[in-house]
C-alpha cells in the first residue's frame, strides 16, 4: 500500500470527504493478467502531471521512486 487516508476532492464538505487506499502492483511485461475486466470498467492509462491535486501528485512521485522511474 502506497497511501491510505484523506484525498483532497471537490466533493469534500465539512460533513463528508473522500478517503482512499492506493495500492501499487507492478507486473513485468511478460505476465498476463487473465482476470482483467474486458467490459471497459478497468483500463490501462498513461499517467501525466496535467491535472490532479497535490496528494495524488506526491503519491505518483513515490510510486516512480519505488520503481526507479521518473515522474515530472
């Protein structure tokens, strides 16, 4: 688990807020994921720094660090 806790979100109010558990699973390119949903509910997505809140950006930096990658 990379992060567990409060997430800054536009839907947050004084009485309701968003919390998340963020997990990072890293598979090599030769591993097949047979149980990945095919109905469009789960997708692979490139990560960019074009939008997002500070907490999400810091989590992506941490994941890049774990995998000796780079996230600008």
